[in-house]
């Protein structure tokens, strides 16, 4: 089952810490968003393999945008 990791707010993508094919554990930092000068880590809720990364550092995301897909 594919897990969609989505943005919870409007923010800038500060850094992307995973790549296609990476295996991650639950709680691993996938990327870091920046909003109002605060850095907000986006964590994997479950473990899995990164099957798609939809954003890059410097992108602006809206609430609900899909950031990463895990399988």
C-alpha cells in the first residue's frame, strides 16, 4: 500500500533528505519545510521504500500537496 506524505501547511521546501529507492524507518526525516522562519521536519509515519519524491529544495508547497510516496 502506497503512503502519501503531504504538506500540512504552505511552506518552502528547505531540504529533501531522501532519494528514490531509499528504505526509511518510521519516524525518519524525509524532508524539512520552512515557514515563518521555522524549520519543520516531515517524518515518515511508517517504514517503507521511497517510490517518488515530488518536490525539490526551494519549491513552494501548498497545504495538501503530496511531497513523497512510500511503499
